[in-house]
C-alpha cells in the first residue's frame, strides 16, 4: 500500500459545527503532516507529527485541533470555523523527520466549505 | 531551508521534451533538491529528488548543475497529463524539522 487516504473527500459545515478530517497511511511512515491550500496558492504547512507526537504547529488557530492516535492515523478536528477556513486540506506522510532524502506522499485532500 | 526561484509559467507541445528550471543560489552542501507536481484537483505528487548527481526515474530526470546553484527537471516527452504546477523545494538534512515548504511553482501548460 503506497497511498495516503483522506476522508471525507468533500465536507460542508456550518460555523457552529464540529467535524473531523481523517488521514490514514500503511506505509510505515513515522512522520505525518497537515497542509492547507487555498485556490491557486501553494500548500501551507499547518502541523507536523513525528512518532505520534506533535512536532510543529505553524501558529494555527485553536479551532483546528490535530490528533495522532497511532502511527497510521492522523485526524484534524474542526470547531467553530470561519468561512475563510474554506480550503483544500491535505495530509502527507514521510519516512522520518530526519531523513531529507525521501519523498513525501500526499493524499488527494478534503475540500472543506464553511457556510 | 534555502529559497528557490522558478518561472511562473511555461508552455510545451505534446510529445516534446520539457526543461523546467529552478535556481537555488543559497543552497547548502546538505540540502536535497526535491521536485513535486500537483495536477488539477489532486494533492501534490513526488516526482524526483537528488543531492549532487543527476538522477533518473520513470517519471523524469533531474539535472543538477556542478555548483548546485541550479537544477532542471526534464520531462522527456510531455503528455497532456503532465499539465500541472511543478514545485522545486530544498530539504536540509541537519536538524531536519520535516518542513516541506512550497513556493509558487511553475505552471506547465501542454498544448496538443
């Protein structure tokens, strides 16, 4: 299995809702990432996890709450989002943080719309 | 991580080779050069990476200048499916934080 699977593919949520995005990989990768991508812009890093521990939070608002329950799963919990949070949310994984000579594998993303 | 500079856009004809340039004049000796591409409505896809020597894989070739201050991604025979945004990114090994930081990239159009 060489894929990163993200669910759901599309999500519409109200500003008072709570929802979660899910990301799964079975490649034995120990580093996982969340990115946010607005239309016609490059992906922006949000969070980095290494061995199930949060390594980097790129000053992301607390309405986004990541969780890594095990080495294969990464969740992003969403609460009280704003319409400007509407974007494509991408999950990625890589072998380990300290290995710069390996590629990252990205999922296809969750297209989030906040109404 | 050091910065890269790429042209905003390039055009190519189908079935012709494409050379996508990337400048990275502040590259350090331990920076790997990574290339990713993003097709419309998809997540980024790893293409190739290298450190000092030229590299080939099934998708593309990576030519690295002798001084490592620039590199070129080569698609040997462009197809319509190669139309995408191509990102050149430097990844440093010492103290690697895991950050893969995307610049603006090059939007490649392939004409039939």
